């Protein structure tokens, strides 16, 4: 408790969002707390680049590694979108009247997964055309994640409880119209009954298979990760998490980072065990009363040396793009960006469907804000910052006096790393407890 005869000093946040306002900074949004340690500065904004082109939830965004400026995205209705300028503009490539469960660029072809089949589009470097229903896969109404293996060059994909594979034959160049150039295996691995594959990653020499059960993310508290070496008849010892599904995974520095469950938890795994390293606090995303948050399979990325993930919900606030980094002092969690609409969820759905880094300083994001959909690009301009005081932080909750010994403040000062420019301002607010509304003390 602060002594009544001492000044109340609030430093810029350095340790990120605390588990609650009683333990540290209760919230911070659209702020960069990393580039200049000890200084809180506004983050660059996300700008919508898809106009009215995107008409449903974007579920995957991928890059053509042979032509990095060319990006492809797919929505929940199976419409494929394309950008040839690193996400600055988008057009509809094909309205396939189907569904969009997976997307991957491999061997100069775009592979699209729908309910029970794969479509291909290519060659991307020539005069591409579509081949519908190129291969049959096992049914899944939601997710067919695919990965291009760094271990053996194959494509591995999830289809219900089965893993399918695509392999280029030795000495051949993959051509989907010529079966002599590839081997497709519909059921290269089968998992136990009722499991559904939601995400894939690689760790060590294994393919890591993230699973769930049911029709909704909250149906069953089953979240198992099955390791497979790609050639054995069966999988290795699973990593068992007591959560509602393994929603997304990514390998960073040899460790597997896992978004699991419906409570906003992030886990870390060494390939044999997994342990929680971060959770979105209830003070930001209130999941009481049966509400839940989730991370979509493609909404996880490695950007600026940190794990970035998109938090989504049908009816919970505090949704947007977060980052975390582990330090000797603990995990630093930060709300980095809200989407271009400024929405952060609450009464209506806010969904971050996909994240993709495209350069050192930029990434794209596919989103839904209630009934509006789009693809954003991070503006890297030095002057493109959040407006209308949407960049802010909340200090810890301090006790500065008591009911019988009230504290009166006579003066206040704050320090800036540089002078305010035209159109820039700072607003100071306070509240007397954690349930009261904020009261503006002064705007500068």
C-alpha cells in the first residue's frame, strides 16, 4: 500500500499485461512496449486493403515462396482471393461455391481443401487453371490443415482423424494431371475414433498433430497432440492437455507454442510435455457465464521475434492481436493491434481468422467484425498510429488512502519521450474501484 505522504509514481509498462489489476498493469492496447524499453508508444495501425471484395470469414492466408509478393487467401465459403502486391490490393480469384477448410502453395500449385476433396490451381508461374476434385480426402466440415514438411518435402494434411500425404516422385516435377509425377495417400495415418485434426506443426523429426473432438470447440475437454515420424505404422506417445481442443500450433526455436482450450491459454512444449506460459486475464476477456474465446489454426505467427496470435470470440470483448515473449522475469503479454474497424468484440462476434508475416515490418490479417469481413495490412509509415485514444494502458490498482484517511492530490506531472505533435494528445482517467466507469481527469 502506498504511504499517504509519498507521491504516486506510475512508470511506463514494461512487464506486459498482468493476471489482474491487483498484480500489475490491468490492460494495455495498441501499444509498442518493446522497441524502446521503458517507453510506451503507439503501435502502427492496421488498414483494410480488401475493400468490399471479401464477403466471408478468411480462414487461411498463404504466400507463394517463389514469388513472395503473391499472396492467396480463402474464406469459409470457399472463395479464393489473390494479391500480387504483398497485400496492398486484393481480388477474387475464384468463387468456388464450396467451402474453405485448408490452403497451401506447393510445387508451383495452390492446393485448396474443401469438405471431401482437394482442388488445385496452377502452375502459378505459367498460365494457371483449376482442377476441381483432384483428390478425395476424408470428410471434415471445419478444418483441413496442411503443411509442407521441412523434413521430407511432402505435403501432410489433416482430414477428420486421418493424415493424407502428397509426395513428388523421385526425378519428377509435380504435375497434378500426371499421376506418374506424384504419390497421393488418402490415409497415411489414422488416429483413434472420434478425433478430429485441427492443426499441424513440425518439431524435431516428428509431425505434431493437434486434435479436438465434437462439433463445437466447447463440446469436449480433449486436447491431444500426436507425434508421428511420417513413416511408422502408428504415432508416438501423445501429449495430453486437459483443454477443449488444440486450436493452433507453431514451432519457434525448436519449441512448440500451442493455443489450446477456450480460456485464452498458451502452452509451450518440448515434444514430450507441455506447460502453460500465458493466459488472457478475465479483466480483459470476461469468459464467465459460459462465454469463450479461441484462436483459429492460422491465427498464430512468429513476428519481430515474438509469438503473435489472434484472439476471437462470438460475444467476449478484448479480442484482437496479442504478442508474448518469455523473459527471465516472466512472460510479457501485450495487446498489439486492434483490426482496422477498431472493434474488439463484445456483443457481436470478432474473429481473427488468419495472420501471415510478409516482411520484417508488415503482416496481413483476415478478420470478421460482426457482419463485416476483410483483410488488413499493417501500415509501416512513421505516422500511421492509432487514433481517438485507442492506444492506452491501465496502471495497477493502487490504494492511496483509506475511508478514514482520505488522500488529496494537489499536483500531477508526466514525462514524454518527445513533445506532442499536431493532433496528438494524452488523456488521464481514474476510477475508484474496478467496477466503476472511468472518469476523465484531464486531457492534454
